[in-house]
């Protein structure tokens, strides 16, 4: 088997994990044969361990589908490894045009929309949030995260746009809030992602805030869980940035994304609500009863067929591997996709860089020892993030690669797919390196 020559650093499984390569997989994909082809095709033969992994998960009935999209530079189409069907028992095979709930992979899109507002001169990275949303001018901070809501101290500094982009604003999330604060998140409908039409054991039943404006106003009334700019705490900040974008730009958040990102990037299958005409492309999402996958959101009747109460910039989008690959390709082109300049080069370079405020404590978090940019992890030339239903996507600027992993089950920790993904890529990388050296 012939492979293109490329430089390969010595990588261990631990090094891959520590560098954040579980997001990107770009090192292995650098040897894709036929990468100049404009037609997408399965390249599992070039990645035998990755092909075994995806095949095994589908064959053993752990997931209905598992597909990896791999692209080099500005080639027009991604290549794939893996397969499966829209749901267990379905005959409809998945591919680049299949629709997946991408959940928190929405965050990098919102991050780049925010960077566009900076590019447009609406505000800067370190502009206080209160200059755009005055309700956030006098925030209080809980003495303890699970304490009484009136047991607070004043915020020592203003929340900034940088803080919101990097989860360092001191805000919390409905998935992580504790005690009385969790109760208020539920009561006020401060939830950005939808799961199912039916009640799910262990998940609180929440009536979402009726609008993005109401979401922001209600969030402003609650105390923070940490002083702004001091800790990395996964939060509702990217949902809040959707409101920041629409106030600063004078456009609804939906219209901003449509006209500034989706249409210029050719993302024709990215939705807040999947049109009825497209429901046949929608995957089924699964939860688990013990080890048995149970459909919690069947594709043909998905809750994502309904219009959401508000566009959740932290986790509300459905997209296809093809569409998200277009977004990644735009980032990899430093804002340019084909002949279209979607964002300025410097805007992208800033957005994918480490924007964490100096001195932020990341110990014990998902990004310990790493950086964070505009809505995604930023480390060693890679930028990207994952979603709550098993999706991952990133770009690797050093290797000129874009990569996405798509399946549909939650919570993603149910299976060690991410760890096994790393091991498979490591093995394939070693084989590629050996072939190149022969």
C-alpha cells in the first residue's frame, strides 16, 4: 500500500491524550491515499485499526452507526471510515449527509460568530459584558457552589467577552449546577439543549425560557459560582453569547448564523429545527437501560423536528458530517472557503488560539494543562470540541487536517470510544510511519 510521505512525531497513547489529539485524529489522516479526489469515499483500507473499531461497535450492536470524516487542507470533500444505519433495524445507511444532533459542537460555531462581531468592531475580547447586556453589571458570587442563593459576595471584576468564550465567566450549567442554584436553573428554564419528547430518568423536566432575551435576563439574576476570570467551569456562557451577538449585530441570532456562516460556507443541512422534508435523514439517539441501547429520540419523531424556544448557541444545532466539515474547512483555510472569504484570517487565528485569561486554574478540568479558544479546546495547533451524543470534530493546523467523529448515543461516557479511538489511530499512525520509512 502506498502512502504519501509526511513527517511523523513519535506519539504515545498518553501523549495523544495529553495533546488533545482525541479531538482531531489528524496525524493518522495525513496519509490518506487519493486525497486529491473530489469525491468522498471510504478509506478504511488505509486505517485498518480505525476500520476495525468502527465495524466492531456497529457489528456488536453497541451503536447503530459510527462514521469518521477525514479531510486534508482545502480538498472539496471529506473521506470516511465506518458505517451503520440511521437506527437499529433501519435499512437506511449513514453517510456524509446524515443528520446528527451535534449538541456542544455548536459552541465553536457560536465562538466564531462572536469573533465576527469583534471583527465588525461591535466589541473587543475584553469588553465588559455589561456594556452590551447591562443586567450583568453587578453580579454576585456564591460563597460555596451549593450554598444558599443569598450567601454571596460581590464579583471582584466584570465578566468580559473573553470570559464567556473560554468558560471562565464564573457561570454554571444546568448539567453541573448544585443545590439551590440547580433548582433555579430548572425553574427558570435555563437549558440550552433538547433531548427527547418523553421524560428521561435522571434528567430534570424543564420548560425552556421563551426566548434568548429571556434566557439572558433570567441568567443575569442568578449568582455566579466563581469569580470571573479565575476558573475554567463548563457553563452556559456560549448560549449567552448568542444573545450578545444578536444585540450587538442588530440581527436575530438565527439570521446572523445563516447569513454570516451557514450560507457562505455552503452549510445547507444545519438546522435549529429539522424540516419535515429532511426527517428521513435524521438519526435516532439512544440512551441505555443497563447495557441495552434504548431509543430516547427516534429520528422520524425527533424533538429536533420542532422549533426550539430559542436558538441555543451552546448546544442546539443539528448538522451533517458534510456541513460540519465545511465549517472546519473554512477554519483550516483561515476564514476562506474556496473563493469566499467568510472571516478575516486574523479573526480565525485569534479565535482558535488560547484565549484563557492569565492565571486561570484549569487543574482537574477537561482541559487541564491545555488552552481554550473561542468555544473549543486549543492545543498544539488543534482546535475543536465534542458533543453530548458522541460527536467530535476538530482542525489540526500543523497537519492541515480536519476530522469529525459521528455516532448518536448519550451519555458519551457509556463507551470508551474516545480512548479506543486514540489507540486505533496510534496503531494506524505507526503502520503509516513504518510504510513511509520502508
